[in-house]
C-alpha cells in the first residue's frame, strides 16, 4: 500500500445502513459495471463470515459493513445476481463462496481479472502485480491477514480495502481489449460462466476428520482413542470461543498429546507446542479428555480389496494420468496454463465417465464454445484410446 491514498481520489463512502446501501446501489446500477471484493475473518473465527464488501464505480470507492448492516445487506443480492451489471473480481472463487454462504446469492455478470491475466499469459497474476504493472503503484501486504471482523477498522485497513477494487473497472477495460486482440475473449467468458455456476460450498465440521489426519493411520488403537477425545475437545473450545482450531491447539500438539498421554500438567506443558501458558489454561480439560479415552480402542479398518478392484483402480489412475498428460500437451500447443484449458474437476469427471461421442461428452461436462473449437475432437480421440476399467 502506498504511504497515503492519492489526493485526487474522492473520499471513500462508508455504507452502514439500508438507506446508504439503497443510495449506493442506484449509482452502481446506473454505472452498469462495478469492481467488487470481499474480506472475511478466516484466521480469527471458527465460523468465518463476510466482514467487508468493497465496491468501486465511476472512480469512487465504497466500503460496505456487513457487521453493521446484518440482514439488511441481503438487499444487495438482486444487483449481484443481475447479469446486466458487470461485476469485476480478482480471483473470484473465495468471494463467490462467501457471498453465496452469507447472502445466499449467486453472482452473475462476472469478469475475473486473474482469469484474464492467465489467458493473456501474464507471468505474475496477483492483483498487486497487476496494479504495479499498469499503474505503477506498489501495494503492501501488511493488511492481508487483518482481523476484518474487529471494529473499528483502522485507516490502514480502509485504504487497503478500497485499493483492492479501485482499479478494477479500468482493468476490465484494458484486459477486455487485450483479450479481444488475442482472440481469447470466448475462452475467458467460458471460464467466467464456469465460476458462476460451480461455486464452492463451505464444508461443515467433520466429526470423523481426526481419522483422516496423516499421522492417524499409523497410530495404535489406544492413541487413536485419545486423539478422538482431544479432537472433540478442541472443536468444542474453538466453537465456544469462535476462534480457528489452530488458535486453540495446533494439529501437531494434538497428535503429540495423544501419543505421549501426559498424566499431569507438567508433562503436558513439556509437549512441544503447549508450554505452561497453554497447559495452565487448558490442562485440566485436556487431562479430562484423556481420562475419558482410558481403556478405549479405535481401529481404523482397512477394507480388503480384491485383485479385480486393485486392477480397476490402477487403470483409473493410469487413465487419469493419461488425461493430465493430454491436457498439458494441448495447453503447451495453445501456450496456456493447464488449469485454464479445463478445470481439474471436469477432467476427472470426464475420465471416470469415458464418453465416446460429442453428445456423451457434453452430457458429462458442458464444454463452452471455445473449448469445443479448440480441443473437443482431440479430447474425444484421447478418450477412445483409454481402456475400460471395468473390463481391465
């Protein structure tokens, strides 16, 4: 972030009420194109939430406060869902997820500057690199992990937040011209549509997640039983305090406690990652969790796999490797990053289904016009060569 916001910039607008939001939305809708960004409190809360919404239009910046507005913020949903109003994001995936989760809205009219940059073969695709390249402004990363849920926001946070959207409308103009010149607009629009329709869903807490920890598979049954109880204790404390799990106890500390089974506060404090402060704060509860696990055993069942199933899985793996190699090869020919050719989830779905015709292929994954033109025939030719895992 620069030492100060340039003096020629208009003062930032703060939106803390439905009246202020209504007035702002009239301006945004009339502009027809807005830069948008979000900030959440992922590093400071058990349940992350939308803490800030930034919008820029007509060279002016708005800071919208979801915490102050509460349910009234949902009044913005129709505008975000209106495809006639262009919304410019940079690296939109997380923004789309948090907006869907907290406002129950699916954004339409998306333009993602990071997608455009990769299709235009920029070596650096971060927003800071983009702003420095086009506008000569060097941005600080100091506020990247700010606690956006804390109020009041500092002047530094507000400056950082508004810069994230201030240039997006002009960047849209510049990048659109470059995409048209490079004949890559169709590819970009296809990826924007995929992002709009394949919004990630925030995962619910998984009570069996302790079993999936890398070290859990090698634990003896008694240690695994202890891990389970400490795991559940940590989840409960994190939720009650509304803090991320790692701020209660790191994974490695939890694993070490389960393996070493300390019997008193001193032994607990000696475990790496605990120390006296944590041991005094949580020691009695952790020891109680370990006591609850006393005499219990948890086995991780490893299902028996028939030779036929092993062969089927091997063929599936080899087929997927072949498909990844195909994607890399076509991406090299088109001089594009592999992930912009076809998303990993799409590639995996196609590999599992092994469609043999254009109709079958588009029933599995609806290719966009650019994809059909540039590599559908090559993809189908590759799929025909793959062995059927069920008959291997």
